[in-house]
């Protein structure tokens, strides 16, 4: 998370200390002691904030010469380190130097058993306050009104127009067919289908690979993305998936040297949030209940 100002650590610690009692999962550890049919279960423990608020000491010369790469290198290094399961599985790392996009950077590292990306983002919003009124939640923009042609509900044509009516029925048969094919391919992928081994393929744990995976990021202008969305009559997700696919394709052929006519298949599973939330600005009690009861 890029910030506009350096973090006020005493205020941050006080805020975390205030919020912790409301979220038991953030002060619990997983224990395997045979009391739950051999399955791990959550046990509350005492939280030492010094274990979870980390101020890394980086080489000042490196962070000054290329601060963006210093952030990427640090985040990539975190992905190679196991988390200490003797304490709650979350950490805040503060990088107090300016990058091209922020005055300082905060890295939140936590285990997926605590929450998924959407719930944690919303939790952070619900735990913050407006700068204009510290008693209010931060104001969130209203959901956009989706008026494009792609969002228009298709109504049943009149029976008098036989051609349009049959086309309307056929579109639902096509939708059902593609859904069944997707389900079959997903199950086949889980059971026996395998993608060809490429530079993107995960190396088995037993094989030592000289390659090290990096976490990199690129900021996009949202207005540009919206312009493409409108011009192509699609969604923002469609634009981002297309851009990512094109980038991976160019990277693959540049690094591998394969001919661009070679066909490879890379399957991926994209979970989509379909929870019926009208906005991320929801009462704190909702997130307390979700984080405590979801898992």
C-alpha cells in the first residue's frame, strides 16, 4: 500500500491495539493437539505487537538509487520466507522511503486462513476514519450505474417474430453448453490434464531450481482502462485480463525464443467475488462477524 505520508507508528500501534479485541482471528494461532479429531483448530493467544510491526533495515544506497525496485525486491524476499506459526499469522512491514508513486510503503503480509483479499481490503477501510471527521467511516464513491449495452437484460422477443424468438432460445442453449464444457474441463484439469511445462510452471518442491520468482507491479491509468472498456463494449475485468494475457504472451516469446506461431495452453482459475455488498463502506460489525465466523 502506497501512502501519501510516513506512518505515525505510535498512532498505528494504538489503533491496532484498539481493533484487536474485536477480531479474534488476528490474535489466534492454529494448534494441532489431537483435541479436534486430529485437525488444527484456532486457539487465542497473547499478541506482542513488536512481532507484527516490522521496520526492515535496507541498504540506504539501494533504496535511494532505485526505490521502486527496492520495494519489489523486499516483497519478493518475503514470499520465500515461511511464517512463524507460533504467533498470529499477520505482519505489517513499513518501508519509510519515497518511491515514484508514494511517500512511504506499507506491506501487509498475512495467511489466507485469516481472510481473502476482498474481506481484508474492506476490513482495512472499516478500521480507518475520515480525516474530516474522526467519528465517521471514510466516504466511498457510490457504485457506478452500469448502463452499457453489455449490461442490458435481454427480453424475450414476441412470438410473432419466429426468427428472433428461436435465436433467443438458442442463446440459452449455447450458454448452458459452454457452462457444461467449462465444468468438464475444470474437473479434468483437477484430475489428470496437465499444461505443458513452461517458464510459468511451478517447479516441484523436490527439484531445486536456479530461478526465483519475483513479485512485480505496474500501475495503470484507470481512465485509459475505462476508455478501452467503453470502446470495446466490455468490462474493466475483460480489459485487465486481455492486457495481462498479451503481456504474458510477449514475455514468453521474448524469453523463450519460441516461434510466435507455437500454441501453448495455460489454464488458470479466477475466483470472483459475488457477495451481495452494495458498497465497501459497510458497518464494522459486519466485518467483525465475517472475520470471526467465515472460517
